[in-house]
């Protein structure tokens, strides 16, 4: 499914009345659907590693392991979704990714960090997939 069809098939009418947890899960579900439509294989969702945090989605794009952060917003009052991924958040994601390598005994798998953003401030909402968003 391409991004235009994905946006047509979704609605943000119910989004504003949901809890923060439900909104996050909905955004992650939409990101999974988008990634699968692009041919990604979803390996794991919500991978936690100790006190360092979690990675929303771990996927494979061919042979490349992809750690995906999902961000959404309803207003631009605090900036765009991608702006909310601070250097500290990037560092935490990298540490959790290292934990994934450790737990799964991976040593030389190629990987990258992608971001999927969903902006609910307009109609229809806008979804973007940023490949190799940070290092």
C-alpha cells in the first residue's frame, strides 16, 4: 500500500478522544502497516532493554536490521514529531539496539535507524517514513 492510499484509508476523527497509550499503539499499528506495505518484515514490537527504554519496531528491510522509532502529534505547538527525537532519545535508542544485538547474540548484522512520523494536525493526517534518520 503506498502512502497516499494509506492516508485515504485512515481517519483522525477518533484519534483525539483516545488515551495516550491507545494513541501510541494506533500510531505504531499504522507504522507497521506502512512498513509491511513497503516489503519490510516485522521482527519485534516494543522491545525493552533494562532501564534504557524501548524500541517501537524492529524490522528487516532485506538483510538490513531496522530499528524504528514512531512519533505522532496532534498539534505543531511543540514542534514536529521528528523534532521530538532529541539527541538524548537517539542515544537511548542506540543503547536499546545494542541490547537487542546482545540478547540475540548478533555480531555483524547491518542495521540502521528509521523514523515514522504521523502528523494528526491536518485532514487527512500526514505520515512520513524517514530512512536512516540518525546514526
